[in-house]
C-alpha cells in the first residue's frame, strides 16, 4: 500500500470516529421515531385535505 492510500485511510477513519462521537444508536433511533411520527401526521393531513367536502 502506498503512502497516499494509507493517509487517505487514516483520514477516513478519523472522520468516521468524529461522526460516531455525535451519533449514537439511541440518538439515531429517536430521530427515526420522530421522523416516522411526522410522516404519519403528514399523511393524515393530506388525507383530510383531499377528502371530499
């Protein structure tokens, strides 16, 4: 492996470590739950708006 490739791997590893410091599994699950709730609410609103009067 040449030096440039190794340096790129080190940089990528460092970047992933920084991302993982900010995003843990529980935090991601909470965000996904909130997103699902908002998506469901959007669907309910769309259904209410599109129903005949």
